[in-house]
């Protein structure tokens, strides 16, 4: 019988980690993800988990210790935000290339500078090409559920990649919502034992990891790594299906909301998708054909599925809570438009809004501006501006 | 059992030949001897920071490491091995791992005194059961002899060149062994591969089989950076010790023991003149440089004797 609770997003992630019961958690405090290692160190102090908690002296060491622990043959997990993720940067790439399925809760926060502890996606968006699988979560339930699925996906022999589960700092990390938890024993069975094929602590079969690779081999190793990412989509679907059978909660690569007959659709990650659903409901009540796409799996990017759906619409607005500073558009916009182009689909007009930078509040009224704009584009077929900012004073 | 080089050398080789370290390099000598101090039945997880030792001993698809080995990046061998040790504790508690595994992190002076100091300090403070070995060759040799905080004063390096105005490195060396001793960990030692390498072997053995975090600082001359003839390696090690440039000592639970006091302490100029990197110090008019270095060596040696209660 599932357990009904009221939890913050951070606590939901910490409880998922408790249920997964990894071997090592190495973490460093940074707002707004600090609560995750706090909760977890309590579980360690109270003896309710078997993990070693390594209170490292930096996020660089957090990720380095996770690499050491996972390479040694354990399950390693951590959590961070913003500059903490920035400090991990070089080791993120090494973790992915070493094919170590570490799992990390990312509580999205603005990358400095300026210093700002509030939410946008500039941290994890910068890491989108580091070789990690990335999930984005609208609410606490999704953060919890995706954490529970992350090990199974990352550890799959066809994948062998680390996984980030991203949620919005403060908005979901600190807000308390109703949540449905899965029983401990069911999670234990679902996640299963971690028995890697090769690991440092295997004295019968020693292994050297992290070579100097050079021109003769690096390309092949990177190609294999890329294949893991290509394979991940299928594995995500399989594990999500299994999770659905376990919990009744269905997860696709992205969520479609009111898209069946929609003409104007917004593509939005994380908590703002919740606000957008409210706006869609209101506009639908006025007879307007609007809908929402909420990507869940961002890396790998589900090009085929996304293009198939988007091709039905007349106008699309992609909302980015991170700027790319490329004078062209945000990261999600660039991915969506290049996906369409690469599949030869030119039918929907696609525009971009950069919004909510530095935790700027995004209200229903703001989202309505976006829908009115794309409804207008859907009606006229005319686009006056592709790269736009929403809710900024200028 | 008393140390015997012949016996020690009979132990199975754990760091095999065929690696690409330079002839006359101190580092592989140090690594081999330290690995000899392991009980043959114990498994080893060794780590290495990016540097000469790493790029020369594990060039895909070849490895010199008979045990398990991991290289992560330049500045994080301390935290990488700490993570592996933490996993060992967890897996051992779960009954998933049998037998003993020891953990050694190797770093050059660049990866230890400088860029890796934070990860080293953190790993030692947290009390991981691991040994950190710094092979100190006194500069960033892998990238082409750039100065580090371990580079001796006046040394000519590619980023502290002996020029017309500035005569090599302007600053004295960081005393990392002291920094580590002040972490109040169970065992810290400074050693060198000299003679029959008894000092190095015994300190490695002590460090490996003392529970908790331990640290060895080992001088490891570099023929390219120090500019000496490759067969002179062992002589240079000896001169470093005989001049008290590199004293052999250990700190056991806070207690200082000086392991070797030269009967006739040689002038530091003998150590300096054997190396091309100090050549400019021997030009007429530069005598004050040698005096300056001698003063610093004497000061540190006296301070060490005082700590050991011998002065």
C-alpha cells in the first residue's frame, strides 16, 4: 500500500536516496540542495542506511569521491546546485567517460555571477553536454520518482552513464506538497543489487581505470560513450514502464498536456510547466486551442518523438530558464529547432522566450502573454521576433 | 622481521617494467619500493594524479599496475581514493568484499603541494584509511618544468627562469611535510630512496599498516628538470639527505623522530652544484645565493631538531 506524505522536494529526494540505500554519498553544502545531504547524514547517524557519508571539503571532491566510490564497485550518489555543479565540471566529464552510473540530485539554481541563490536552469543546462543523462521534474513527486528510476537507467549495461535528476530550487525543493511514496521493500526489489562487471575492489580481477588515451583510442571510447546515450532512450522507456506497473504513475519521455487538437503549444521544463497547465486550462475554457509539452528526458534529447508531436502544431514557444548568450536563443530552443530541422520538419513556427532568470517570479499572466503571442502566430503565420525575453525590465 | 633488500626484492613485482618513465627518474624507484612494503596477500587500489607517473604507467591499452589503479584528474587523487576507501568500508560491512585492500594515492608535487592540496587536506582530515605519497620532484615536470610551491629557491624552471634580472625562483619551498604533520594524523614521514632503501621501505610499511590517514613525502629527482646525468640519481638522493636539504624524519602520533643525523653535515652547495638548474648560482658574484639557501636549510634543520627534542 503506497504511503501518502507531505514532503519538500529536497526531502523527497533524500527519502528516495534512503530507499535506494547506496554505498557512498559524498556531498558538500550549497543552497538550495543542502537539505539533501543534511537529511541523508541523519539517516547515516541513525543507522537506517548502510551508506558511508563522506562530508567532503568541496563539490570537486564530492564528484571525485563519487568517481572513486563507483569505480571501486559501490553505488555513489550526491546532490548539488549552481556553483557546486560548476566546481564539479571537469569531473562530470570524467564520470561519464569512465562509464560510472553515479546518480546526482541537482537542485537548479542560477550560476554566479551575479551571486543569486534562486532558481533558473543555467547550472544544469551548462552541463547538458557533459555526458550525463538529465531528467527534469515539475514537482516533488516527479523528483522522487525519477530518482528511484535513475540507478536502473544509468546502470543498464547498454547505457552505463551517470544521471542527473533536476528540480527547481526553492520552488519545488523547499515547497511542501502531497506525495505518494513507494514502500521500502518494493524499492529494494525495483532498484536491485549493484553488481558491476569490473571494479577496483575485485582483487581477483584487478583493473586500471582512467588511462592516458591519446589519438589512437579516445575517439573510439567517445563513440562508445555516445552509444550509451543513444541507447538510453529505450532503457528509460522500459524502466518507466516497469515503474508504472509498480506504482501506477506513468512517465513518458515528455508529457503532453492538452495537445490533441492544439495549434499553439509551449515547451517548458520543470515547475513552470505547472503554472502553464493552469494557464492552458483557462485559455481552453475560452475555446483557445493551446497545449503544453513538458520534456522529462532532456539528455538524451528525444528527437524523433518530439518532432513527431511538434509537427502537428502551427506555433510553438520554447521557454528557456537559461540564456545561451549566443545571440540566438536558449539551449532548449536550440535543441527543439535543430531537431525539427534535422527531420526536415519546417511547419510549426517556433519562437523562444528566456524567462525567470535569477528566480524572477513567473506568473500566470506572463505565461498568458506567451500563449497570446503564439496564438497570434498560429492565426497569421507571421513571426516578428524569434529570440525574446519575458518579464525583464529593459 | 628486519629489513633485507634481497628479501624485499624477491616479492612479486607490483609495478612492472615497460613503463615510459625517463631513465634516471626517481619516481618509479620510489613506487616500486613502496609497493614492495605491501603484504603480498593484500589487494591494492592505487590512484595517481595527472602527471609523469600517471601518463607513463598507464598509457592505454597498457598498464604497469598489477593491482587496481585509478586516475581521475590532476587535483583530486586525494578525494578519489577517499571515495574508493569509503566504498570499501560500505561493501565490507555488507559482506560483499573479502580480504584486505590497501589504498595509496600518488601525486607529484604539483598535484600535491599546489592544485591537489585541498583534496589531500580534506581526505586526511576526514580520517580515511589510506596512504598519500607525494613524489616530490620540485616542479611541474610533466608539462615541461614549471615552478611549483615545492621548487627550491633560485631554481631555474621554465616559469621561473634564471634571467638577467631575476635569478630563478624567488621564493623558498613550502614545507608540506610540516603542513601534513599539523593535520595531526597518525603517521607522517619524509623519506628518500637512499642506500639499500631501508628508510623508504620501513616508512612505507609503517604508513600502509597504520590505521587511518598517513602521508609520505619522498624526494624524487628528475633528470630533465634538475639537469643531472641519469646514473647520478642515487647520488643526488644521498646528497639531498647528507646536506639536510631533505631530512629523513617521521611524526608518529605527533612525536617527531629524526631518523638520520649526518655526522658531517655537507654544505648545501654540494647538492646544488650537482644540478644544472642551479648553475647560475655558481657564477662569480652570486655567492650570496648559496649562502641564502644554506641559511634556510640550517634554519629548517634546527627547527626540526627542536621539534624532535634534539636541539
